[in-house]
């Protein structure tokens, strides 16, 4: 995603990928509403819709929040009030294709083992002994990030206390029996699940009895079957695994997202439990925020402090996601207190305002960057709206700034894209001038005339 954003501004990008081939593991199961909006802003949504299914009930991991599934709230502040169930390998393939189409260079079998930086550039050392030198480096290399470690940036937080096995495999048990057993087990163990993917293949989520001493060791089929028998009294005849994995509830965040010419994004900057299906989305949204700012720095037109605003804006967002996943892990507990808390929270979510607040938090529709006091929309992203010259998001596929004039006074000035909208929809998009639809932030002075 970051490579795609940088290429929109003509920045030469090289992606160094450790893996020889794309992974088939689908740890991330889809995109929430804010990420769907971003894909629409970049002209990628049609490609995703062709290979995805929309959902509006529950979330991407056992329910919308803490295993509690509720109907989608009404009047969610988005033109895309849905999520997309898209396997992670499919999302990665589509973004890889777009990056290559745009001219990014992707090199596989390139493992970064070291780096150093000076005032002008960053030198990267690869496992084969070769070196590359670039203006900037962004570490998108996961929770065990080599880039973050080489920078010496702290990664404070909590270690895993519970572990869950995740994988896809075939089951010989009758589907009706599987569904009945899952329903019964989930009465007391909300972290348990078995979702059919078609052709007898199931996606299994099974709590482990304890955290593995070495979590880098892959899970095995026998390990899965053992925990299934313990938890459900049957292993469902599990066989022929497609892939197996394990994850914990470790929660950590990088102290800094930028050190000189090196930046961090995605899991390299934050790790947390996958509750609510937020992890992949948070990383994509990091890249979307960083792309144009880094391009501005490379191009020499970035004002003072623009690149630092990446940390200032995204670090608080990451911290809030870490907190809501901590809360969800508490809700997913098996003790009587957790069960009582789930029941109480389920009743609270029956209130429309509570349901909407939670949905906006999980989907990132409610993200608001801190630009101080002012209009209620200050710091919020621009939602898509219909204009006389099309749709707003259709006009920002190129990642450029867009000025919307509600008065029409600028319509005769050349070199500007202007549009007017009806008064009935104005409240959905009115914001101060110089709105950057790419990151839902703006810079400049608000006019007093009420124009946008």
C-alpha cells in the first residue's frame, strides 16, 4: 500500500521482501469500512468487490466487539457502511499488482539484516552481503521487526498470556454436527470457532491450554486435534491442513514511529490481539497516512514538521486500538466475571448510540486527528459524497489535493477542481479549505464565510 501511494507522486520505490513466494496464510480476513473507503479513493474498490463478500453483521473475528455480534448501526458516517470479507492473500495480491502497475520494484528473497543512516541517506545491509542506499527506509517487517530492533526503538507493552491456534483444514465430520458443537462450545468459550470455507475446508480458531515457550515454532495438526478434543470432545476428523499458525494476546507499541530517515508502519509499529479484525486494517491505514507525507519529503516540498505528523497522528490511533483489543480480550474470558461483563456489554450495545460508537471505533470511521479546537469535523476524514462533477472519491484517485468550493465563486478560475453540492448533504462534507482527502486532515486557516 505504501509503495502504491509513493508511486502516485513519482517516487522511486524498492520493496524488499524476505519471502520467496507470497504466503498463503490468511491471518487477516478482510477490510473494515475505513479501509474500503481508502480503496475507493485509489480506484481499487471494484477489484476487491469482484473477489469479496460484503458483511454488515458482526466483525471479522468472532463478532463486532469482544465476540458480541450486533446488527450494523444505522447512519454510520460513511458511504460504504459495510466490511469486505477478503482473505489476506487476495488483498496482498491485488496491492502487489497495483504496485507493479504503478512502477514499484519488488525484490523477493531480500532479507534485511542491518542498517545505518547519516544526514543524507540510509544504507541497508541484506543477508547476502549486498548493500542498498536510499533517501528513506520504512520498516514494514512485522512484530519482530529487524528495522525497529536495529534502530534501538523501545517496544513496551505486555507479553502474551493466552494463545490461540489458527488454521485451515478439511473436516470429515458432518457440517450440521460441526455447527452444533461449535454453538455449544461457544456458550462458555467465545474464542472457539469453526467457519466453513467451502469444499469441506474449515477455518478453525482453537484456544490453547498455555502459551508455547517458543512461539516461532509452527503449530502442528496433532496439536490442533489435541486441543479440539480437549475443548470440544472431538477433533471433527481434521486432516489435510492448508496452513497452521498460532497467535497470542501480546500488546506492544513502538515508542517512536520515526527516527531520522527511518520510519515504522504496520506490525513493526504495533502488535495486538486480532480481536475485531483490526490489525491488517491499521497497517494499511498507517501506509495511507504516511505515503503522501514521505513523498513530499522526498520531493522537497514538505513543510517543516509534516513528516513528524505521521507519528503525531498515527501513534495515538494505534494506542487506542491496543486499548480496545485489551478490553475485548477481557470480554472473551471464560471466568464468571467475563461472562457477566459480556452480558452487560451486549445489552449496552442494543442502544443505537453505543452500537454506533463501537462500530466507528472498530472500523476506524471515528478516527479524528488532534488539530485543536474548532469545527466538529476538524481532523476527521472526508467521507464520499456526490458532486456535480461526479463523486468525491472518484476525483482523488491520483492522490492529489482537492479544493471544494460550495459557493461557486472559484468556478471561473483555471487550474482548480471545484464543485458544489446541495444544502441537504453539505453537513456531511463541509470542512475548512485545503482539505487533503488522502488522509482526512487539513492544513491552513479556516474561512469565516462557511465555504469549503
